[in-house]
């Protein structure tokens, strides 16, 4: 098992041009990371991009494993042509994952506004989503890559919906990137949801949130859940999802894959990322 960091955690610094992704990789190694998860967004990667080769060379030079390539995707589109274009785009992202040398790739699948995330709407969308995910997984199989969907985007965030998608896709190289914090965004108990879905995980994200009930709006930085509660990103171990208990359960389950810290709190991203990695290591070794 290796504990590392997603470059998403440092995206604010990358966007602000305090560091670039190459410097971020060095920072992760310098601060105890055992792997790096590459997440474009604050930077862009394209096919045959010199930056892809630079990332690979940098990680190799400092002996830091590249664990996964993580991208956004949206298979809920207005027209069939738009859907096909999105599937084609994601397949090109699979080519980039292969160029990075990874065997794990997470892509999103579907998001909708909270008011459009009924169970009926999910069941109507599932054949479209699952068909697209199956096409991506089949394409990735040529490279030996396992693709995955995260519990993310409201519409596909609850643990049972993730399982429904996995069963519908029915590919041995299609799993879930299990984010231990994201379940609370749809008002699920994080520990129970992790316990239900861990066996389907190709990778684990360690994320945490501060939580408030819906009796008042805490203000800037807080987002409301569909159930009317409030959440704000936290340093892993500082929030309310009981990350120490969840990490202990993951360890005792025998999970032996990558564990990637994701920080999206209001604190300085360098501080939040460093403390998050330190806390996860402490919880794992407790």
C-alpha cells in the first residue's frame, strides 16, 4: 500500500503559477508522498505532449510512482453526436494514461443538478452511462488499464448507484475510485458507504469534510447537500467523517492498493496537503 497525493490537491498553486506540475511532483516526494496521481485541469495534457514525457521523466528521476490518471467526463449529453464526441475524447485520454505508464485511470461519467438526480432519472440515464463506460473500459483493456468511476457529481455519488453502474458495465477492468469523503455530499454515512463499496475499489481517495446540519447557512466556503445539510472541504483528519476509523477499516480489510490524499479545503493547499498525508500515514500505522 502506498500513500501519496493527487495533483488536484495543489491545483490552486498550479493555477496561480506558484509551481508547475513538475515542481508539484517534486514537492510531493519531498513531503513524504509515495506516489503521485496526475489530475489535469489546472494544467492541460494532450496526445504526444512533451509535458507527458516530462512528467514521466521527472517521476522516474526521483523514484516516485505515477499511480493514476484522473479526468472529468460527462456522458449525459443533449445529442447522440455530442455523446459520441465525448466518448472519443475520453478514449484519447486513455492514450495519455498509457503514455504516462499508469494502469489505473479514473473518469467521471455523469453529473446533474441536485433537482435532477431522482432515482427515476438515474434509472433512465443508466443505459447511456453504462454503455459509454463499457466502451471506454474495452478501449483501455488493450493497454492493461483498469478504468473507474468515482462516487462524484451528485447523480452518481451514492454507494448503491455506483454499484448499479458497475453491474451494468460488467467489465473486469471497470471498478470504482472510492472517495471516502464524497458520500457525505449526498447525505450518506461515510463509514457505512465505504464499508459497502471498498471491495469494488481499484483506488482509494482520502478526503474529509466539515459538516453542519441545515439549521443555518455557515456562509462562504460551504455547500449545501441535497438533504439540506452543509459541507466544507477539510484537511484529512480535521473534519467530521471520522477518517481515522475509515482508514483503520480499509487497512484491516486487506486493501493493498494506492491511497491518494485529496485536499480541497480553504486552508493553504501546501499546508493542507502535507498535514493530510501525515494524518493518513498516522491513521494507517496506528
